[in-house]
């Protein structure tokens, strides 16, 4: 819970961070990370990916710190970034689930233009549930498929980035991703 003096302290830390103090930004991050993580998990039903999203949120905040308006509480600005980041994440995951379902039916990728994406709380909740099921299925994959699938589908890595991360050839990554898609498409049909 914030005290009356904490918003002022946040503003002071923002000023220091804008002047180049990494320590000031680190203090802001440490001060707000637990409550922000709780918010992500509670409001958006995001489980395992919450830690990764937290890093993305703080990265966006750091890169856009000059846009913060000190007239308002720092937390208001930070939680706005968090909400938008979580919604973007859920939309990507929903698109992935729909794409995998479509591939199972036609064995061809589905473009994002072909997918409808209504932005309402009910569809976001459904997307979140579908993402949880997708995570469950990805975790069931054999390890050689699991890691490339996680990096590609959950973290949106390019094939080359996955190859570098896992120290395997790009061709091997493409083969493993293709195989993971086939397996996931079979398992996801009942969703």
C-alpha cells in the first residue's frame, strides 16, 4: 500500500532515472514488481507467462519514461502499460490458438486478417482459458519440441533467435516447430 510520501518518492526516482540513473529505475522496479505481478495474475489470469510479461512491462516503462506525466501517480501510468501489454499478449495467444485450430482443419496457416478479434471482457477471458490449455499442451510435448514451441508460440521468437538460443541449426528449428504444430493441432481440436 502506498503512503502519502511514496508518490513523491516515485516522481523523484523517475527524475533521477531520466537523468541516467539505472539505480533509480531499479528502485522503482523493486518497489512495484510484486504488486504488478499480482495484478497481472489476478486481472488477466496469466500464469507462467506473468514473469516474462513483467520484464516486458518494465522494459516498455523504461524506454518510455519521458512520457510519464508527473501530475499523476507513477503507478497509474505503470499499470496502464501493464494492462495494454497483457491485452496484447492475450490477443497474440488467442490468434495462435485460432491459427492452430485452423491449421488442423486445413494444414495451412491462417492470417491475422482472417481472424476476428472482438475486444470485450468475455472474449478476453475465453482467450485466457485457451492460452492456459495451449500451455498445458505445449508442456506435454517432448523436450526437443517443447522448448522451440515455447519460444516461438509464447515468446514470438524468430526461427534464427530460437536457433541461437538453443544452439541448434535454423533448419532443425523449422522442422521441430513444424512437428510441434502438427502435434498441437491434433491435441487442440477438442478445445
